[in-house]
C-alpha cells in the first residue's frame, strides 16, 4: 500500500506524451500538445466516427477478454515523458491448429477504419506508418516499464472496417533502429522546449496529415505545406478513377462497342488504372 501511494505520478508534474500523438511522426505537433495549445472541438460527424471507434474497442475487448493476459496495459517512461495504455496483451497458446511462430504473447491494438482505407490495407497487407510507429512505442515502453517480464513477440494490429465489420490482423515486430531514431528525436524536442525553442521536426510538405492538423492555424510549416499542395496539379484519387472506369466499361458493354474490332489484342497480365483508361480512350 505504501508503494502504491508513493508511485502515483502527481498531477502537477509536467505533461506527458501520448503514444498516438508521437506516432503521427511530427514532433512539432507533440511540442504544441505539451505546451497545452488549444485544439478546436471536433465537428459532430467526426465526433460520431470516434464514438463508433470507441464502441468497437469495447466490443472487441469483451470478445477477447479470456484470451488476454491483461487489457488497457499502462506504461510510463519518465526519461522521455511518454506514457500510455496498450489495448491488451494477447496470449496465443500452443495448439495443433496454430503455427509455432504465432505462439506466445502479443501486444494488441484495435483500429477502426472506413471501407476505402480498409481495402488499401487489405490489398497491401502493410499497416499504416503511424500504426507501425505506435506499435514500436508499445513494444519499447512495455519492455522498459515491466523490465522485460512480459516477453512480447510483437504487436497485432486488428483493423475493423466500420462500414462492414470485416476485419484484418497484421503483425509488427520490434524494430530497434526505428524506435532509437524516434526516441532521439523526442530527446532533442524536449531539450529544445526546455530552452524555449520549438522543434524543427515536422512532416514533409506533401504529407496528407497537414490538412487535418488541429494546430494548422499556428503552425507555419503546415501552412507552407498547404500552400505548396494547393499549387500542385490535381489528380483523381485511384478509387474515384477506378469507379469512373468501371462505369465506362459497363456503358460500353451495354452499347455493344466494337470500335476496337474483333481482332484487336488486349494487353496480357495485370493492367494499371492508366492502362484501362487508355484502352477506353479516356483521358
């Protein structure tokens, strides 16, 4: 009881970094958050989307409660002012139906996503960059905080399509180089803040996250990035282009299009969206 009473971090201590914030990869964002810069409130639609994600987390945690060693696993590393909660520690036991490489303890992280993003993840079988960084933070933080007593093999990112409830599980393994680089950047950012300086460490100008940043009004690099993006040639997203091409194919089939002639040869193998567009004389 004495240890529990003395080990709690006092609320008046300096603010800590959340793994989800650090995972964005923008140390300027993290610095603004540590400084307590205000964020605009979410609009009603975004708030509803976040509520769906929260409900999915709770449902999935209930479903996997018996398979988890623990849920909402806390860790805190004062040296880097990082703390957070991992969704769970999953234990996969030895079983004839389970591959030997999967047996053991895994950190578990739930993510919900829209259908378009889910389809990209399913096709590539590669987690989003920010989720990879978040996984590395969990692996490092839990290892350090619990002194290696939880032998994690890696992280399972469990994606759920919030539109169809289809799911996808992707695994991430420890990457010492990635976490070492990220922690070095955190150290530099903290030292700069202590000296009254904001970090010169932010996302590249072409990154999509600038337009969604809650600190865009006070972020000069973000504002410059938005100006640069606005000046670039507009391109249709692949999903939109694919939908347009699909509709054109259906329309041509309905019209009995014979402009290519009966002896025309089609390109063999996989074709890109651009190839399809050329075949349809669509630019």
